[in-house]
C-alpha cells in the first residue's frame, strides 16, 4: 500500500494552531495551586481511612 507523505505535517500544523489559541474565558490555575489541592486531597483521604476503617 502506498502511504500519503503530506498528511503528517498538515495535521501537526492544525494541532499547533489549536493549542496556540488560548481561550480568554478559560479557568487559569497556578501549578502550585493544583499541587496543593492534590496534597490536601491525599491528606484528607488518608485521615478519613484512618479515622473510619472499612474492615
């Protein structure tokens, strides 16, 4: 089977254009806020599993 050689670049260009456009209405979070929320969730879940054991 013959492969089309021009498809990869065109699809990559479309992805680059898609990810370059930033939405003004999008929710923007600091990476440190996300890390903090994850750490807080781990601490809360660990405490709940210690305080209320399942078995």
